C-alpha cells in the first residue's frame, strides 16, 4: 500500500477552495493529511483482508468514500473484539472496579435531594408583573387550605407536571437553575410552601414534599457505572493502539523530498508586506 501525489490532491479537494493555498503552506497540516490518509488506507486494506463490512455511515476525513467506510467498519470490528476481550476478563475488571471505588469513595456520593410539587407561571406571554400576580394568587389559594394539586392543575403552565398536580421527582441542587435551587433548598419543613420564586422563564410556587440527605453510595450501586468507564477506556486503548501501530510501523518508508514538495513555500518578506492601496479618487462615480 502506498500514498501518491494523486491521493494527496484528491484529499485536498475536501478542503474548502478558499482555504487550500493557506492550508498547503503549513507543513504541519500537510503532514496531518498524509497521516490521516495513511491510517484510512491501511485500515481499509485490513478491512478487506478480514472481510469486514463497511460502516453504514461514512465518517468525515481524508480518502475515498469507500476507504473511509471500510476504515470505519474496521475500527468498529476492533472495538467489538476489544469489548469481547473485556468481557472475558470480567472478574479481573470487577476487582479493578472495586479498587477504583475504594481509592476515591467521595466521588461516589449521592448529593442531597428534594422532592417537590410545583406551580409554574410562565413570564413570556404574560409579562413579569402579571405572572407574579398570578403566582401570588395561586399561593393564596394554597395558603387558604385548598389542595395544592388542584391549584396546580388550574394555575400551572407546565404541561408535563400540571396533570400530575405539579408533582416532581427527586432532584439535586446541581440540576436546578441557581435562583430556583437556592429557594427550594432553603425550605426546611415538609409541607412548607414557598413565596413565588423567579426563575429564568417563570415564577414558581413550590411545596417541599420530602428531603433525602446526601449519602455514600454502596459499591453495588455504582459497580455498573465504573465497569462501563473501564470498558470504554479499554476499548479506546485498543483502538488507539491499532492506529499507533500503523503510524509507527517499522516497515514504513518515507519519501521526505516528495512530502516536502507538497508544501507551498511563501517568501516571508512578501507574505508580511502591506497590501498597497489604490490612490483615493475624487472623480464622480
């Protein structure tokens, strides 16, 4: 397998025409194109040797559509093989996962969470003052003893929670908008109803339903998450190793003069010279 000037010229057509001249003046960019072509053509050749099917989606990059599809298919095959190899060593990696957990237990803590019921009054269509007035009116109904869920169905503009009486699932502080989070986490009593809270798009009236303190997650609760991280790392290492083997192949022959000839050399003095301006004309247009 070899790279030719024709391969480079074909790859260069994928660079926007207005950028090509500047592109070819950079030895680093030229070398990057050649490296990309080398990897793509080699992976495509390996795919043909292995009988690998081309990927259904052709990724961006250098090389012909056929080569890029085959190269992508070969990378998928490498990743699948690596995934199977990881599964074959599952017991060893579960021991590694426990080690990861024990070395950084603080990373695997569940934050404090609250469960809320919420009435959201949108600002966009009503304007700030009208939205605030409606939120206050909704709170007055709740304060007077009316069922919160009934008031939410009447006053809330949140279509996803309105029919549920404003009920929300448990949520941590980090997943909420800052002003909203500060207000709801300041509620201390179960059943306490907030004053209207201004969030980016709505005023909210919130009732605190339940509070769950921060806690240390058990290993069994995070095992799958850690194992997935280890799997992704292992698969990525195997893919990167194959690409590195191509780039560092000791049988690779480099025609450096031919590579240097691909670079467009520009006289530095001419490149940095100011562009002459045409004299100003006072003649009528």
